[in-house]
C-alpha cells in the first residue's frame, strides 16, 4: 500500500490500471488496496468511465486525500 501512496503523491490523480502497470502489481490487488486506503480516508476514489477509440474503459480514479501539490514556478503571488 505504501507504493500506491508514494506513486499517487509523485504522479497525482491516476486510474487503477495505470497504477497497477507502473508499480507492477495485479489490478485486483491494486483495487483491494485502494478500497482499504479509501476506507481509512487516505485516498479519495471514484468510479470512472472513459471511451478510448470507441471502447468503454471502466476503472477507479484515485488521488491522495487532502494533498495539495506545490504551486508551479512562475505563478503570480496571491493578493
């Protein structure tokens, strides 16, 4: 589960299939870990349906709960 949290912190919001491919864990294990992390409140997860080249792709999109990435360089300061 720590690998999933580290991956999400580094890469931001991702689909479960993308996480499984990048980490090298099976998709079912990733979904199990995501559901456990969501129950603890460490990640936010929602069901996602996308259409790629006319094919329906279902998955779970998740991100770290309460994590705000650092501001991009060159932004104007807030007033």
